[in-house]
C-alpha cells in the first residue's frame, strides 16, 4: 500500500482523522479509490441521464449512443489537457495510468464537447437517410450532458480527496484541512470540498430549472457560467494549478473566464435578442408533430408520450 499523509479536520470538540490508503484489495487485485470513485460518478451520471431524458425528448438508446461518442473523447481530453500543461515529461504508459490521477476537468469538458458534436453529425446523417418531421437538435443533448457532468465532477472531487491532491494554500480558517506529513501538519484550504459544494448547489438549481427553461441549450449555458465562475475563484486558492506554459497564467482560470463570457453571451442572445416560444423547445416540437427523435423508427412509447402531455399542459410557463 502507498503511504500517504493522514487527513485531519479539527472541528472544535470533534477532530476527524482519515488515514485510508489510495488503493484497496478486492478479489486479489489492487484497485484504486480514485478510479473507482470516478467510475461510480460516471455510473450515477448515466443513471440520471436515463431517468431525466424524457424531459428533453430523448430516447434511452440515444443516451447510450451519445455516451459512446462523448465519454472516450472526454477521457482522452482530460488526460491530454493535464499532460500538455503539467510541464512534465511523459511516456506512453504514463498517459494510460489515469488511475493514479492526472485528469483535468476542463480537458474532459472540451473532449466531451467534441465527442458530442461528432454524435450530432452522426444523428443528422441518420436523419437524412430516414427523414423525419422534426429536425434533429443537438442542444437538448448538451443540456442533459451538462447535468451529468456536474454529477461526475462532484463525485470525482472525492477522488482528489482520497489522493490528497487538488487542495489549496495554507490557511488558518476554522474549516481548514490538515495534512499530517512526516515533518508536521499543514493546514490548507479544502478546495476539493469547495468545488463539491459549488457543483452540488449548481446541480440542484439546474435540475429544478429544466422544466422552466426558455430555450434548448439553456442548461448547458448556465452550466458553463456556473461552473466557470466557481472554478475561477477556487483555482486561485490551489497550489497545484496547471499553467499556460511559461506565462504564469493558470490555464483553468483562463478557460473558466472564457466559459463565463460564452455563457453570458448565449443567455443574453437567447433571452433578450432572439425571443423563444414554448413551441421552439425540441420536446414540444415532438409533441406537436407526434413523432420520436430521428434515431427511432417506432411510435412514441407510453412513458414519453405521458411526459410530453404533462409538459404540454405547462408549456405556458416554459
């Protein structure tokens, strides 16, 4: 087992100490908590997507197809982003060892975005061959994917906690996290926890916002701004930031600022300049046309039709 410093939280009357290793044994095999937690986050994100897909007019097989495009690109992007800006020399095997950490969130977001664009191109090709009364829209998939991303990011930060990484600079704040190294305890900002709380708050808000969205892509736009705003300030506290080569600029702060700017532009344009009606939402288009997304050849199943009818009743509030 790898030796790691104990983690301490001194909460006045209570002092919590965690001394677990980074890996564990199961069926004679060594497994890593980081990889296990990230995998569990992916499972919960997929489960959520399946449960909420009908609110976006998406069938379950389309969720799977999107994941088959987006997830491999997200993993590659997360690792490539980290390797590119870490300033270290890497071997091919090093690139594969993702269970030891070294996955950058924004690299995963960028990679997942590219993968989803490719999924959209694939779906449009299918529609051109089969035809369809409603033109395929990719933005609802970005909305659903953004919610899944927040779930994965929230769980993934606990992997950083287990690995004793992604923490902040030293502080004397009462909620500081202690790391008990051989030469003494240092008290630092638990930046992983800051991000967990921020992501969870955003997830709850966006989950509620789904039924009140004004346009397809709104949830994704909110995600870009919400996560970007929090990450910009949290990143400033961290001691392990990736830098834009020799510029002294923290890469994730730069990307976060760009994401916030894009979010503001998208929301202003779609809320103030380009006025949307409830009929513009993809799910309402499906209801009015009585068709299914272009990847399907069968009629609407009972569950999806029931959801569409329910949303039709509330369309005035959308």
